[in-house]
C-alpha cells in the first residue's frame, strides 16, 4: 500500500532516485527536498516488507526502507508522475505494477509521465512496462528542460494513462509542466 513520504524519510527515496535516473533527470538533494514546500508535490512510497536496509545511505534519522516511490504533481486537470522507481533489488517482482495501479485508482484524472526515446533495449522495455500498465506512448516531440542549474535538457516523450492525447492537450500539459515543474516558459 502506498504511503505518504515525509521530509524526514526523503533520504531513502533519494537513494533510490540516484540509483534509477541519469544525472540530468533529478535535482541535487537540497533542491529535490525543497519540493515538499510546493502544494502540488507529493511523494508516495511502498514499504519494503521483510527487507533489511542495505548499508546506511541515510543522511537523516530515517529507518524506513522503501520498495519504491512515486513523486507526483497534482494539477487541476492532470496528475504528473515526475519520478517513479523501484529499488533495484526488487525490480521485476511486480512491485512497480502494483504501485502504478494503486496510484491510478487514487487519482481519478488524466495521469502522464515522461519516458526516454525508444532507442535501445532498456528504453523499449521501460515503455513496454508502462504500456502493459495502461499507458499510451504519445509521439509529440518533447524536451525536458534542464531540471536544475548545470543539468542538460533531455529529449523525452509523454505517456498518458488510458488513451492517447490530442496535440492541444499535449501542448497544455507541456505548458503546465514547463511553468510549474521546470520553472520556465514554453
């Protein structure tokens, strides 16, 4: 069952984030932690049952161990999954599918996320995972702006839950993401 993450547990989430995303796809720790001040931003995690924490990766007093997490922005017309990852030791266990399906039940509005271009086996497998979980790959060209100072833009695509979106819907999602998440203009 997904649980709300507090700032005090964030170091465990950040450990999984670092292990799961390229450097250009997440913010430095302090900037990522500061997002908890944004009213639309929330992080959910699924507790890892029966797992011992491996090493002490924590910078705080956290004792939780997350099987995975979803960092989401809830906007008026859609929910955006900014980061979604499962602890590397639990991948291919059904944890990710269970987390996504629970999130879909929780948010009764359009859900979108960004994915890498299908350029190799790993990225095609990732897209296939989302498709098996009800998401649709939209072909509209999309660039993730630099997520933080010193980071590079990343060519991506938008996937949406349930059905493809129109060009107009895509442009509106892009506008909201650029303004609210990336703090830039389209």
